[in-house]
């Protein structure tokens, strides 16, 4: 289960306290325009005090490493961290089980300067409410936790697909269950993977068919479509390489291709990295209503040539699919 207890900054701290030493101008630009989405995950933003906070307060409390309490913070228990001239105060929010980096600043003038970090903490210690996380901070935390949980689930799906593909490399069929990200909801779908080695004279290929049958309550959901994409991307990443008929997806590869893919997946699984889909190489033609629905809902559509794909890229500059072009030419005017 993903918790993300690790230290994270508040939006106020990013805007007000970290005025310098950013390794990239990108975060400051996003903060100035109030565009927070590109900043995620906040704990990984490129600033030395943020990196120190994460190194000092991770997901396992047994690994916490800090310089003790900040004495001048009398009404809020802040723990001190240091990175070069930077100082920071971290508060453990026990209700959400997360460590907030609430205040940061530079150590100046042997702590006698008015702008010194500890002087600032002392001046605000009687009412530290301005430092506390806002509703926006909590919402962003929950969003990151949900995204991390989803990634963890996709890694589980990828691992199961890789294991299934290994079982049928030289032909045969295997079946496994796809879990729901929320364990209490049980199974999302049944997946069957079948490989057939075709050796007919000059035609030699390894054909694969993947049946992904959802539980009725999950059919048509965005999460189920994400599961389909993850299964197909794990097996063969090119977005336009799969054919579909109802809940069945098929693909054809040269002999030995699936063995090579299994070796690639073993490395991805070991590193905990998700396979990435490969965008289409040609521009397809499809019905305008299908295109609109695909763009709005993120679902797949069928091209005139029969290819089933998700419209995730602009076709500008791509060569036209010759099969789509030919079928378009044959349509009655």
C-alpha cells in the first residue's frame, strides 16, 4: 500500500520561502502562473532543501534522520534539517501520516540577522498557523497518493502479464486475473493469453491472441480501459499494432519475437519500470464521431483499415495509412 509519508513542501513554502537556488526555472514559472499540475511530485522538485527533506524523512519512520527539534518553535514541534546554508523545519502530521516541510530559509549572520531562518521561526512561533498545510496542499497530497497507488497497480498488472507471456512462448494458452487497484473490490477482469506458432511454407509467424473480459460492474469504465492499455503495451508497445474484435486483441510477430519481449520485460519488472507505448507511425482515417469520442473520453477507435487505436497524437506530418487511403477511395460519394 502506498502511503507517501515522505517529506513534502507546502505551496506557501515553495512560493514564499524558496526564493533562490532552484536548479531549474520551471517550478518558479509554474508557481507564478498557478499551474500546479506539472510540479508533481512535489517532493522531487529540484531544490537542495527539498532533497534534504526527502532524504531525512522517507516512507519508513525508522530511517528518519534530522538534527533534532527547533528550540525557537515553541507552539509547533518542528524538526530541523540542513542543506548547505539552507535550514528547514519539518512537522509530522500524524492524522495524514505525512511529513510537511513547513518553513525554510537561509542561516545568516551567525543567526543574529533579522532575515536569519531561526529569527524568522522565533518571530512566528506564537502563531504558526500561516505555515500550516491548506486544503489545496491536502488535495494535492491525496492526488499524488492516488497516482502512486495507480502506478503500483500497473506494475502488478505488468508483472502478471510478463509471467503469462513467459508460459506460452512456444505455444499454448494461459489465464490469469487482473486485480482492482482497490483490493477490497476484488477482480477486475479475466485475461487469457494464447500464442500459436505458425509454420506454413514461406509463412512463419508467432501469432498472439489476448482476451480481456471484464467483470460486469467494471465494463466500460476508464479504469478498465487503462488495464487494457497496460496489458497490450506490456506485450507489444506499438499503439497501432493491435487488431480488436470485441474483447479479443490479436497481434502477429516474427518467430522469436515474444522470447525477446519476455527478456525485455524481465528487466523492466526488476527495475520497477512501466513499459512505454510507442506512438503510431502513420495517420489513419476514422469516422469523425469516433474521433470526437476518443479525444474526449480517451477511449480507442477503429480506423478504416481495421486498426484499433487510441487517438493520443496529432497526425500532422505522419504519412497516410495506405490501406485507409484505399478504402476511403472506394467509399461511395
